[in-house]
C-alpha cells in the first residue's frame, strides 16, 4: 500500500502505527502538482500494479478556504483532478472518493438524499468537492472502471486534525477557565465515529458493483447540539471553565448549522453504524482530550 500526502495538515506521526509494515510506504508529495503526481503514480504502478485509489487528500479547514479559495482550488480540487488524471494515464481502474455533505449547500428542511438538486454549495470547500465529483464522473465515462463517492458530514475520533472537539480541547488546554464557542450553540449535527466511517466505506467497496455510485454516510439520528458538546467537554476536561457563546446561529461563514441527512440508501445495503451520534461524541471526546493531554 502506498500513501501519498504532503503533510500540510496530516502528520507522519499519524501513520507511525504502520511505518514498519513491509507493504506500506509513505511518499511526501504535493498532489496539486500535476507532473510529479503523474510521474510517481506511473512509477509505483509499474513496480506493483495498483488496483484502486482511495482519494482522501483535501483541505479540511473550511474557514481557511473561505478566507482564501486558492486553498480549496489546490488542495481540494487539483488534488482530485491530478489523481484522476494520473489514474487515466496509468490505467488504474477504480477510485473511492471522500466527498462531503458540504456539496449540498444549505437546503434548509429538505431531506438530503443523494439525488437532491440542483446543488449550490455555500463554501469553496463544498464547491471544489462538487467539482471533484464531476471530474470523477467524467472519468468514469472515459477511462475509470468504477468510482464510488462517499459523502459524509462530521467524522470524529483520533488522530484528530480539525473539528469541534479539537477546537474545544485546544482552547481548554490554553485557558482551562473559559471556553469560547463558535456560534450560539444551537447548531445541531449528526456525528459519525471514524471507526464506523471506515467500516461503512469498506462495506460499500466490497458490495457495490455499479460503475458509478454515490452514498451519504452518516449517523442515523438527529445529532447533538454544539451546546451539549461544549458542556460535556467542559465537564470532562475543565470543570471550572465558563462557556462563552457567540450570537450567530452559524459557527462560521459556510457553516450549515442544521440539516436533515438521509442515509437510507446506505441502510438499504444492510449496513448500520455501531454508535449513534451521542455515543460517538462521548467516545471521541475522551479520545481527543487524551490526544491533547487534557486527561
Ligand atoms: N473529517 C470530516 O468530518 C470529514 C467530513 C467530510 C469529508 N471529509 C473528507 O475526508 C477526507 C479526509 O479528511 P480528514 O478529516 O481526515 O482530514 P485531514 O486534514 O486529517 O486529512 C486530509 C489529508 O490530506 C492531506 N493533503 C491536503 N492537501 C494535500 C495536497 N495538496 N497534497 C497532498 N496531501 C494533501 C493533508 O496533509 C491531510 O493529511 C478529506 O477529503 C475530507 O474532505 C472529512
């Protein structure tokens, strides 16, 4: 197995568990640079044929992409464009792609099923993921044998590189007496533990035979409010901390504070998450607090 990452947001330490595995190699490369990507993928494929690519690299910092859309152009879109192009040049047949609920934009009370539309994303991250889905779809017509697109909203667990739990944990480590919450705390989202996400993706990879397919992957409940997460994180890691909420119903520009996410298509394949949003949150909270040295 070959892992390609430039470690702009991830780290080698996150891969330490696999570092000594004889069939696992890490290559430090910027996937936004077309020539080197095509060259490396071609070379690796000629050494040991590559059957499939799991394309997970992206900008995971949505506010960073709002501040400077070039971040998403490069890290969210060009990474996909170049990976797909390298697969075409090299003849690798199958891609599994980490997309996002952000491609739906803010559709209010509309139930977000995979076939809802038209789609108007409200963050450059969502826009570049939607464009990435388009590039993959076009490549299925011309070269790829199979593409599975997974759209997930909020994944939690460790190693954490971003997200609400890491934000809270780092703020409390800096100042155990106060916790600033982005938004007024009423944002409510479903949360999926990373162990369930991996399980769902492998299940789909092993069972779906259609040439091009897309699945929402997420929790099967109404989710957890940001206020609940903040209160439980404080109770766990810094009981003296005072909560300071913002005034907006959104956490940041491009945030979708509430949405109705349908995972019925996934459930119809026979898969169910082991944990609901609240249990996943509890488990990940302890994991992230430990990662950040708070416990
Ligand atoms: N975590 C979530 O809640 C969530 C939700 C929806 C979708 N996703 C998607 O899942 C995937 C994984 O997300 P994550 O939460 O593990 O984020 P992450 O930031 O931990 O992982 C993304 C990785 O991509 C790498 N990367 C970024 N730009 C690169 C570039 N130009 N060249 C090479 N490597 C590059 C980063 O260094 C990082 O290791 C991403 O595609 C993300 O958009 C995540």
